[in-house]
C-alpha cells in the first residue's frame, strides 16, 4: 500500500501562509519536512492548481518533491466554460520536463451535470499524461449539492474513459451522513472499483479536513472496502492545517495522522488473516489446542475469540464452546462434540452466540456435566448455576458471580467465575463492558486475570488512542492486583472490522497492565 499527504502550493513559495510557515518551522526547514515525508510516505498531492497558477512554481514544487523520492499527484480545478488549453496551461512545462511519467489530478465536479460531462470529455480528449479523479462532495452549497458518491460514480461510468476514475473523500461522505442521515449518501460498490485516489481526513465539530486523531473518519471501514475492490492507488491524507494550526501543533497532527493511517491498514490486514484463520482453519487449530491441553498439567488454550479449553491436573474443562458463528456449523459442531465428550465439564456464561451453543450443549449433556446460568433457557440434563454457587471439578474449584457485561437498557446477564487450583487464583470476569470492579466480589489479589478487551462500539483506531475506555479498562484490571493479565476476545470474526480489537489495540493498553499476555485464536498458555 502507498501513502501520501496533501501539501498547499504556497508551501513552496517565499511567502507561505501562516499555517504553511508553521509546518516548515516545526520541521526546521522545507528540506527537513520533505526529507521526513520521503522517509515516511510515498507521495505528495499539491493543492490547488488553477489556470492562474505560475507554471514555474508548479514545476519547482514537483521537482523538489521528486528529488526527495516522492511521487506527485495534483489537486486541480475546473472552471465553467474553461477550454482544455486554458486548464492545462500551468501543466505544460511539467509535462515537457518528463519528471514523472504521468499524474493523477483530482477535480471537483462542476455544478451543472451536462457542463461537467462536456468539460471532462474535453480534458480527456486533450491526450495529456493525466489520470483524472472526480471527487465526491459535501451537500452544502449550490456548487456541490447533488454531487455525493452515487452521482459522481454515475458520471464517471457514463463518460467511461480509461483516464477517469473517482476520488473517495472520506470526510465529505461522513459530513453528508451526519447532516442528512445515513441513507443520504451511501457509497456504491462501483465507486470503490472506480477509485484512483483518496482524500482522508476527519470530520470534527461540524467540519472536515482535521487530523485523524480528532473526530471521525470511517477509516478502517472505507479502506477495507477499497482494498476489497482492488484499489491500488494512494491512501492520501488531505489535512488543512489552516483550520487547526492555532489550536494544535501542525507537525504533531501530520505525524500522528500518518501513524494512524498506517496502523489502520496493518490492523485491517491482521484482522483479515485472523478472520480467515478462524472461519476456515478451525479443525486444525482445535486439534493443536487439544494436543497442548493433553500434554500439560495446568494450561489454557483458545478455540474462539473467548472460548477456552482448560487442563487442571487430570481434569479438562471447556468454557463457552460454540460453533454458531462458523460457516459449516454442523461439521464443526460434530467435531466439538467428539472432542468435548471426553471432557470433565462444559460451562456456558451467557447467551451470546460466541459463548452459547444450545445444540452443542443438548448433545453433550448426556455425556458430560454441562453448566449454564440459571437465567438461560432450560436444556435437558444441563445443570443450572446461580451467582455465589461453587462447583468442583477434580481439585479445581470454580466460584460464580454476576459479572457486569452491560448495564442499563442494554443489560446482558452473565456469570463470571473465580478459578482456584493448586494454591493459585485465576479470575474470569468474561465479557465486561461496565468497567466497575465494585460489581465483582472481592476475592483479593489474583495470580491471573483473564480480561476481555473492549474499547467501545464503532470507534476507529484514530479515536481509540485517547479513548476513555482505555483508562476504564486498565483501572478495572488493576483493581484485582493480578500478577499476570491475559488479554483475550481479540479479532472477533462476528464483528464488523471497525468493531474488532487487534494487536494494535493491545499496544494501547499493555503499558498500564500487570505482566500482559495477549492471546489469539489457537494460542495456548500455562496457568
């Protein structure tokens, strides 16, 4: 994947704007800025080139960017009735210099749809080395109204030229979503397949073009859709420092946004691998975990985002086994049945599909002691558990308690448990969303805390870095004074990509945890 950032053309002049001057000053010099960009990015988009732009200035700006190893794209501008010769006049010395083989030029559509089509065809027929990208707009003025994603996609499709595609502006589409509702400006699948450029920035406090650590972006959702559609262009940050330089540091805004953008792509790629591993390689992973369980005296293995197999002495316990979210439920359920019928106990903590598989429990109950919370549906031959109840499996003792999964209107009843074995205590609060340790009995310091990471619903990586959930999650974990914290419930394949937690999220919480150990599908650990 290639990464880029938009820079204003005035940055390359002797009299840059105040925000551009601040960016240069923060890096020490323009050369230092471009060196940093060359070390961390692949491309620069120069903004904005009009018919009045000095051709020599554009040539200089492109030349100095190329000297620092940066590909150059351009944000251009059409004017109604403008001729192709007039439009391309600032570009001609650039084309003649052959500094770069071709250029992607992003354009806003003209307000009049017929004039927009005619003018684009005129530019395309000029035969210059340019790939045009038509950009979706905010629905906020006579110039931009009715140029959301679907109309832009339709315009590109109707012209049907190999040198014309779309530019997905993340912030513009999100602005329409907030101002006009979720059904106003959906992104058609065709838009993603047509995309040749992107403009990435956050929507913050009612406006756009802010850094990625502020506001919203739909960052992972849109990038994932682009990658699925085969996008090979640049993921380009379009930050307008003029909008925020008086309140936040412009260098920090750029550096953090680049890091967040790269983290998002890494996270998407990791989640994709984790998703495919869980859905399509479950049998092999189950076999591997069972082999570990059978060969250890005291251990734990993960066969789902939060489904555990435990070995405690000569006894084996399964916690929340489920085939409900796998594509071939019957085959996986048969496999789990054959495996777990040899276990000494099967325990379910609450009704969510990644924890509760009624069909599996019904089959297992005649063969294995199975336990479910008393508030769940009756299953023949399954034992009911209540808060405060204690059971023994061999030399292991499990004490159950009401755990704060979710409270208020979205309350989910759930049982967590304390596991005591060989003089050690392991606490399993299970899926906690209400991070208040007062809801859990005081068992004193524990040796191991098994904590399920959750940092809020539909929050992109850009927000998670400063999210209050990090503070609450880590304070909750610290309340039990664990010697070791096992972090689980990561890369849950039932969830949308913006609602899954990955190794990058683990890094956000690890510094605040006692001896942290993240575990993923198929991982094993000694208790």
